[in-house]
């Protein structure tokens, strides 16, 4: 059922204080909450809910929780615990009074993300850009020159080895047998564990002939388990269907030998994981999926913003992804970029207007302003670093390919909202500093103007920034 409307009727509770009376109205989260158009999310997400059944959790609550999660790089349990003890978090999510018990479960965030999917969650990035424009942190001219690059979003998997994957498959098959009442002749768990330990030690000692012997031992024992399960489930359609997925993965593990064999399995609990070569000495390979990131080329007043983020499965060539990325960027920001700057990995791209794309190292048409903007192409690398270090793009814990796409979008949205919050905080500091300096510099305004009432008269929502901009221009720091 659709979420209930939580409009504030202005009534007071005799035994509880309103949050707006106990928090600092100049806090960056309070100002950010006032600047966001929350009704936009209600209109975009309401078609996904029916008119019957139990009412869903409020849209602002779920959107706010996911924004806070990716703004501060928290997990679902962590953001749920902080929400319960932080009045600013509760105010940001639309609560009127302080709650001593959470009205949601941490698994509610998982189900909500799965219901919406990547297409609907992209509204968070669009709203972050609109909010940045309303607050003055992003200008229209800043989105006309963009930089596009790709990176790897690692999956939450251990480094894959043949011995480890074979032993893990034996463990998973044994667990399925116990679950469905299939009694194996022998599970090989104990001897498999000893073979795994020996294989790891022989590989570390560079005794690869002995290492391959232990891997063959595990491969043969896994084959025995597979054949035993097939014999004992033959003719039972229910059990054959229950073991089909695990047996298929186990057979693929046994026969994947060469690097060219594909698609290879690098993780049994996340079979969508791909091996992407980086060509770096400290990290030759990463296991996850490729993600395309689009940012502003120049630094806007609020910093560099992410205009687009999309997970790309199948490890596609960078140049073959540029056409779709430009189309989506144009749809998201409402205007077509005038210039696109890319690195050498986009040679042979499929952009609809190739003359607008400038590649690192090219000589054609690179002069003046274009030359300066092309040198700023590398500024996207620190943005990617922040996405990975602070906004949960370094290790994706969400399940499946849908989880890869959702995590990329939410990480970009969290980065943008954090930039806006920092912009509002810095802007307020500049205004207050200018006011304090003016109190001592302007002798004609000794009393009656710069009072406490005047400070609170500054528009908190900053949707109309004329007063703030005037103060900054008249009283520069």
C-alpha cells in the first residue's frame, strides 16, 4: 500500500518536544533537508505501491536513510543505530518529535531498494543536482563541460583461487544435502580441508608441482560428490530442481581451466563477479564490475559533482559505452554537454557527436580553453577516490547485478549531497564571519541591525539566495 502522508499540522504534544525546538536550525543537515524537494520522490515512487494492503514506510524516511547511509559511508545496521540516537538524522528523515524506538527494521532498507531498482533510485542523483543548483553550489555553465571515466567497483568477495573455490563448492553441496535429506556416501570435508591447507602452503613455497597435485585431489573429490548427488536425486523432480544451480556451478568450477574460458566463476555466493585487469603493479586485477562515472570538468562553487553513474556488466570496452552514457547524462541534466573529455581508453568511441569528444593526448583542435580543460580531465580521479573511500563504492555488499547498479547510483548521490551539505556549512560560516567583522568595522551600525533576530532572518532553505549573496558581496571575507 502507498505510504501515509506525514504532513505537519502544527499541533503540540504535551509530553514531547518538537525536534525543531531542540536542534540547531543552522546545522548543515537541517539546511539540506529544507533545500531538498521531498515531494518529488513521492510523485516518482508512488506508482510502485498499490492502493491496498499494509501502508508502506514513509518515502521521506527511506530516502533520507539511504542518503545518510551513503553520505557518511555507513552500513544499514549502523545508520539505523545512529538514526535512533541522533535528532538531526530524525529531523532529516521527516520526524516531528524525537523517537525512542525506530519505526523500521534494518532489512526494510534492503527491500525498499530492491522494490525501486536502479531506474527509480536515479531520481536521487537528479534531485541532488537540482538541489545543488537551487543552493548556488552548481551553475548551469558547470554542466556544459563534463569528464567521463570508468573504474572498478569491487564486490565483497575473497581473492579467488582454484583450491578455495573447489573446497567451498564441496561445503555448499554438503549443506544442501543436509537441508534436503540426501545422505552422501562421503562428504570429503575433512580431507578437503587438509588438501586446501597443503595447496596454499605449497603455492606460497613455490612448489607448484605439489600444489597442482592437491588441486587435482580437490577436483576429483568434488566430482565424486557431484556424481553421488546425481545418483541419489535421479527421478525426483523436486530434488533435481533444488540441486540444479549448485551442481551447475560445481561443474563449471571443475572444467574452467584457461583464462579464456568464460564466463568464469570467481565467487560462488556472487557469481556475477568479473575479473577486470587494471595493469597496475600493486593491483593487477580487481574483482567486481566496471562503473562509468561522469563529473563536471571545472570545479563548481560547491566543488566537483557527479552527473552520472552506471554499473556496466560484461567488462565492455570503454569507448563502446560512451554513446549510452552521453544520452543518459543529457536526459538527467536537461541539456546536452558541449564538450566531453575522456582518457586514452576511449579511442574508437561511439559518441553521437564525435567532434565534441576530446581525448587525452590528441592533437586535433586542442588549443586555448580546450587545452586547459583537457588538462583538468585528471581531476575526476580524486572524485573516484572519494566515492570509494567515503561513499561505499570500494566494496559492494549488495546482492546480484541489481545490487551493483544500485550501489553505484547511491554512492554518487551520497557524494553529491555531502558536497551540498559542506557548501551550506561553509557558506554560513562566511556569512557569520562577514557579519562579525562588519560589527567592528562599520561604526554607523553599532546597534539595532546585526541582532539575533537578524541572524535568524537569513533564509535557512537558501532557495532564495539573494540575501546571502548580497551579504557575501557587500561584506567579503
